[in-house]
């Protein structure tokens, strides 16, 4: 989603890497506004419509949550039939 809207950026349509990156950029803005860095994220839930997207999603996720593993948040990834927005391939919830 584009920040402050419910619009999906054209480059994100049908592209898991771009959707993941936009989601994380949106999270980054929220964390920054709260005065928190990414290292403060302790748990991540990822809902993905097909596990074939996992590898590409994971590559982008690793850009924002790099090693060492002991500093990365706990993470769960679940494949679901469909998300509330059919045009999205994944959705992440982070705490």
C-alpha cells in the first residue's frame, strides 16, 4: 500500500518482492515516527497466498532484518488461500 492510502503502487501489483519491500518501508515509517529502529521488532507474522513466493519474499525480508540470527525477530509464515485484498500476495503483521 502507498503510505497514507489504501492504494497499491503499480510496481507492486503481482510482484511479491515489491509488495514486501513496500510493506517494510511502510513499517519503517511507522517505527521511525514512534522513535523505534527495526531491531526493536520482536515478532513477525507473514501471511502469503502461495509458498512459491516465499523465497523472493524472504530475500527482501533479510534486507531489513539482517543477520546475526540472534538479533532477528521470531518469525512465522503461513500460506493462506486468499487475503482480504485479493490483489495482495502477502501481508505481514509485526510487533
